[in-house]
C-alpha cells in the first residue's frame, strides 16, 4: 500500500478466518476505507475479497 497514491483502490483476497473483522478495524485505524467485502466458499475453504481505498490525505501515517 505504500507505493499507492491516496484514492487508489486495492483488491485483497484472503483466506484468513478472522480477516472479516480484523482488516476493517486496521483500515479504519490507518485512515483507509473499505469499499466492499465479499465472502465465498464453505467452512474451512472460506475466502474473502476486499476492495480498499487508500487514505492518507490528512496526515495519516502509513506503515
């Protein structure tokens, strides 16, 4: 995300079972915006697709 400009959109695919609540919390803390979240699969084969808009206009420090 460091190489991205503010306002650019990133598609993130994850199979992490806690990403549905952990990622939005991290994005909010860092000043980014979650545009959409989609999940699919079943039980142990579940996946998540996130669209993330990079923030950073108001002095947000990015890691």
